[in-house]
C-alpha cells in the first residue's frame, strides 16, 4: 500500500509539472521557428533592411515581412538596433509598454543565430510573449539587431487546455487505477469482516431459529451458576421437547417443519423473563434457564406462559399445527452444582416426561438417574450378550379351540445373564428398541426359530415378532428371504407379527415392505389388535392373514361386558374378512369357554402351559405337546 501511495504521488507530480515544462518547450520551439523564418526574410530583403538602417522613418516597412509570414497580428512590437546597440526604431501599440529591465530586451548584438526569450505576465492582456533577437546582416556582416515581441498567449492557452485535458485524463485513469484496487481491498476487507462476524454469530447461535446454540447456552449457564453461587439464589434448567414432532415432519416437507420449529422457538422466547435465556439444543429440543428464582412458583409460571403461547395453532402457509411440549426440570444447586450435571439431570427428567406420554413436565428425582443408569447397564450387557449368544428362544403353543389340536407356536426370546440369571423381556426389550440392538437380536431370533422349526416332525407354523426398527434401514424382506433360503423352512410355515405402532408413520413405505414380505409366501399377522386408534383402517388397506386379540381384552372379558362386546366384534370382523383370529393371554377355563362360545378359532396363553424350549427327548414334534384342559362349558 505504501508503494502504491508513493507511485500515486509521483504520478500526480508528473501530471502537473511535466505539462508546464513541455508547454514551455513547445512555446520556445515555436518562437525559435518564427525567429528563423523572420531572420531569413529580413536578411533576404537587403533593400528594405538598408532603408531601415539608413532612414529609420522607413523601418515600419519591416512589417511587410511579418505580414508575409503570417505574424502581423501577433507582433506586439519590434525594435531596430544598430551595430552599436543603439535603438534606431521602435514600434508597437500605445497601450503596451515593455520595460527592458523587466522584459529582458537585449542590448548589443547577438550571435549570428537568432535567440528567443520567453516571458509571461499574470493579470495582463498579453499573458505570454517571446522576444525574438534576430541579427541583421548586410554584406555578410552584422549591422544590427531586430527585436520582435511575438504574442504567444493564444498558443499558451491552447497548450494549457490540451495539457489540462491530458492531466485530467491522466488523473482520471490514475484515480481509476488507484480506486479500483482500493475499492477491491475495501470490499475484501468488508467481506472478511462480515464473514468473521457471521462466523462468530454461528459459533454462538442456531442458524435455523436464531436462538443460542448448545455451546453458547452451556457458557451462559456456567456464568449464571457462578453468579448464583455468589448471590445464593437458584436456577431452574428446563429441557423442552416438541411432542410428536416427527409426525409433523413426516406429514410435510422439511421447509415447513423448519418453519414450525422457528415459530415454536419464538414462542418459547416470548415466555421468558428479562435475564432468562433459551437455546436450541437439537432437532426439536430446546433448553431454558430461569435464573434468580426464589421458589418453584416462578418455574410453574414460566410453563403457564409457555402453554399460553402455544395455545394457538402454528400456521405455516395454508396449514395449521397444534404444538405441545414436554419438559424436564432440574434445579440448582439441589440437582447439580455444575452446568453439565444440571443439563444431564434435566434431560433425564425430560425422558421420563416423554415416556409418560408427553405434554407434561417432570422435575428431576434421584430415582430417575438410577433407572437411567440401570438401562445403560442393560444396554451394555445386551451388546455383550449378542456376541456371547446368551439368548434362548422358547415357544408358546397355539391351539385350535374347537379340535384342541396344536396349530402352531410363537417364538419368544429369553436372556440368561451370566450374573443376574434370567432377565425378563420387559426389562430388556424396550432397551433393545431404544438402542437399535433389536435389529440384530430380531434377526437372530428369526434365524433360530426357523432353524428349530425345520427339525419338528409336525409341520407347525412358527410366529416371530418383528420390531418397527427392523423396517427402518435394511430391507426386511431381503433379510427374511435370506433366512428362509438358509434354513430351508417353507415360507407358508412362517408367520411374521407386527404391531400397529409400525403403521402410524411412513405408512406407504411400510405397506410396500409388507407386500414384498407377502410375495415371499409368509403370513402377516397384526399383533395386539384393538390397542391402537385406527386398526380398522389398516385392515381395509392390507389383507392381514391373522389378527391377535390383545391380552388385556381377554383378561377383563369375564367381568367387563364392554370387553366382551369388543372381543365378539373382533371375532366377527375376522370371520367377515376371512382372517384367522387368535386370542392372547388365555389363562382360565372361563376365558377359553367364552372365546369358544364367541366362535374364536385359536387361543394361546398360560392355560396351555408356560413357553418352553424344544424337547430334545421327544422323537416326534419337538414342541411340548400340551393338550387343552376341558373347559367348564
């Protein structure tokens, strides 16, 4: 930049100095040319020159020379000096005066060549003139000197205009040359500053909602907790989650889902007090810090303000969305004296609120942390169990209620922990679902059940439960086809059980995968029928081979007339659709008799024995052959 400034200064200096010097040279050249021409004419007309020296009264005749050469209108004055330097004749306009001391009129004879002297006067009628000293020769000898005062004002002005234009163009080009890199440098610096500002902004803000991000919230919370400890106040940290936001995302495009999150974020911010702060921590999860509180009423008041803010639907384009939130709350210093600990406890409380159905708030309790630690331990042990093959498949028999014959079995997984012994499925299946371990576990159960079934002498059907997680990711139909090829089990002997939770989201994709399974020749069964809210619509969209009545209906059927009506309706629906109906959870003779009276074709439950492993000593069917007990009917 310093070099550029120096170059500019030199260029400006040259632009102003050079034209003056060049102009002076041009005027001097023009004056020299005029002196040479006048001298040639003067010395060529000897008669006129002799007359002028002999009789000074005839000296005005010299003006003919100026007229002939075209200088008449520019000659301001001319003077004739003899060889001794004495003035013989002087002409000129009366209003023009020439002071030899000022104008430098020469005295004495010049050399044999004409000489010129340039003069300029400011604030005068004649601004520029040249004094031409022209030797007069007669008989080859100098006889005197003719001084001609030649007006150069017009030439000087023309040169001034010309060089002024050149200077202006030079300055313009220089300005453009200098301004362009300066402008580019300024633009680059501005863009760099803006980029740095954006970078600093995005380091602390969520780009979607404009709220603080996770890192900024953690820093703000750490600072607030330091202030809390000095002032001995309290802080409440709330982890908020939009209930069933995945359903909104599945129903609309991503841009609309993002717009919903932005509006929800704005409404959360509107419920804050001065000093409180909020951040977006993940896709649909926000964190709020309510600072300087004295009692829980201030936390409840915030939740009431938030509920009021979310009361109106979120309108995006022509769609409306009702949004509710679940909240997990941790209080400082009781639930933690560091920001990470407080956030972790608020997350645990949020998980409990979501597990309880959402749209509620839960304060952190120590027991929640212990439960979470237990689940984490189970998840860790599950991974080890898969590698060590600590699982076992047992089978619960299914019987024909009319003939009493065994028609099939349902494969159930059991876990034999090396330390804790048998672990109930209720303790590890949900953990396997959450961690995704249900996918390899489910495939292992499918392969083991099919491998066992091909060894049975009686061609019983074997039912295997499929998790919704198995329908996400890899192609479940390809997995089932591979297992059938590997084990050699006929596809018509395999039943695949699904629950309504699989059909709630991504329905079209799920039905497409169910159709590909159906094309393999396996049977598709809807498990726990009646517990969802749209079972009948699913039956209309897909031809299930079997529906299973949920055990809760069967258990309450003897004492609740409404349950009896529901069971009768499901059985009648199955008959009208040509779908087999199986009642689960049959534990008493009374339940079996009622089901038989209602026309239910199949049943399974503890009435027919506990689930067991294949009997290696049985040379016939390798499933425990348990006969149904005679009913009281």
